[in-house]
C-alpha cells in the first residue's frame, strides 16, 4: 500500500509538533521544580525565634519567611524549631543544611560556612543580682569566691576578659537550657549573673514575671555590655553532594533578605 506524500508530511508534522509540545511541557515542569530546604531554628530565643502555642515565630523567623516568599518559585523553605545544641550538632555532623541565627565564630565552629548577610546586630550584656558585678572582673581577687555566671547551652558569647576570668577561676560558668531557665535561676540567686542578648534577656525577665508573680525580680540589674555581634543564617560547610543546591540557594536567599531588610528599614524611617 502506498501512502500519499501529503499524508506522510502531515504525520511527520504532527510528530514534530508533538515532540515540541512535550519538550515545552518538560521544560515548564522543570522550571517549576522546587527544592525543599529545611533551616533549623533555635526554638528558645525570644524575641528573635521561639515557639508560641506550638508555632515558630519571632523577628528572624518573620524575616526569613518573607525572604522565602521571594524565591518560592524554586525553593520551598521550611523552618524547623530545635534546641540550639541539637542544631549545632546537626551541622557539625553534616546532617543539617542551615541554622538560624548564629553569630560568626569561624574558628570555634569550622563546620559552619558561609554565613548569610547580617539579619540584625545584637547587643550581648550581663544582667546581675545587686551586689554582684562583672565590671572589674579582671581586677578582682583570684582568691575570692568565684561568680556563678549563666549562659544558654551552646552559646559562644563571652569576650576575652570573661574567658580569661574563667581560666583564672574568678568565674564559674553554668550552661542552662534557655533564657527562661537562666532568668529563673538568677531570680532565685542560684547564679550571680547571666550573659545574653539584651532584648532576649528583657523578654525573659517579663516572661518570668508573668509566670511567677510571687518572685521579686527588682534585684536584677543590667551590669555591663559584653560585646556586639550580628546574627545570620549559618550553612553547613561541606556536604555539597547532599545539598547540591547550596550555592544557588545562598545567593538567592541573600538577595531576598537584602530586599526584605531594605523594605523594613524604609518602613522604620517613615514611621
């Protein structure tokens, strides 16, 4: 049977058209393909990142969620609350991709690199009970009773003066679960001082006042500024095979964060 040339051309044209359509559909699907990216978040760091009625919220959480909306054509970003030390361990083991919101400690945490653009500068201060102070700790007597100083577990927030005082036995350092735990111990005189971000500590003091109205917190005063650091998203240093989208995601997230931060700053100026 001889097929007319017109029918052959028509069949060939249909095949070509179908192939082109299939290719376009494939490209469209690929263009809409999303990577699911999980960022581990300190769940006990109010007002920056914390759980409220089971929901993760806070200043940094809002910033990252807003930025994530700008890149959701390619990345589906999930923020997962974890204890801080568990989040650090996940990056150290190469199991986690990113963590919010570490300060830059390149030598102490070599497993984190790079860091995102700065989210905000934090002011780390010491709050102490009246009668205790870290102001002149470098000049204090090494034979005196050491001061009990609390910090959040896994935090690296002491300056050289306080680190040296620990080595000299002038300070006994206690790592407690979170801000609430430290403020509670401070209010009950179980520790003399507590070192953390100023806003987070003030938030913790108000929380303890609300939950424990029987406690007198008037004895707690801000003692001294320890240091200033910027907070970031920190990314696992290696594991590129496990997270092949790493470099592109960091680039896109940084660009999105800068847009969100610029909007936030513009709103602040006009208020």
